[in-house]
C-alpha cells in the first residue's frame, strides 16, 4: 500500500464507506479530527464523535473538542 496522502485518504474513505455508520473516538488532535471530518462527509448524521472525560483530560482540551 502506498503511503502518499491521497492514497491514505482513499483507504480511509474506503474503510469508512464499508460501514453503515461510524463512531469515532475524538481526542481533539489532528488525526482524529481528520477521521471525524471524513466520516461526517461520508455518513452525515450516521457519524458520531465521542470524547471520554477523565482526570487526564485538561478542561481546555475538553472545551476545544466541543467547539
């Protein structure tokens, strides 16, 4: 498998399309933000992003993830 950005994006889209709906663990970072954006584009309301709240998650990051 190629590791070029277009090839990786195509592989992600293919994998997400293979599911009727998706749940994405969203950390607020760039990687999970990309997965959430692609999932939302492909599945609309069938894509859900979740963030776990714990003592290890700074309040500022939780607020940023909600935005």
